[in-house]
């Protein structure tokens, strides 16, 4: 994915701006992330708690990173999760 950026003008409502600033969200990064989600054929949606959502918004929008940059970390987390689940199932099997 190209990291070339172009400057555009976007109009948002004042209350939207105030809410994003209160969340310390980088608006440019947030918009890039939303566009990537919209045009991607390979999108997942995760429901998370408010704290996780705020952390995601801060890390992704303020670091200049994208979901593609996050993907290897998600893959690793899923591998750990499946390993844990296999261990739980093995313990269940052994207890039978």
C-alpha cells in the first residue's frame, strides 16, 4: 500500500470536530482508516469495549499506521487464542 498522501478539504460539523478532539483522534488518520474499511474487500468488524476503541483510535490515527499495519499483530493474537483453545479442549478430553 502506498504511503503517498494528498491534501484535501473536508467539512464536518462542529460537534463532530469537538468530539474527535476530546477523544484525541487524528482526523486525517481516522478518515484514511474509514476509507480503507469502505473500499476493502477483506474487512472484518470487531465489537470491542469503549477503552479498546479509544486505544485503537489513538494508536492507528496518531501513528500514521493503517489496519494493514495492524494485521500481523491480529494474526499473532488469533494464533495465541487458538493455541489456548486447543489446550482447553485437550484438558477437557483428558478429563473424560
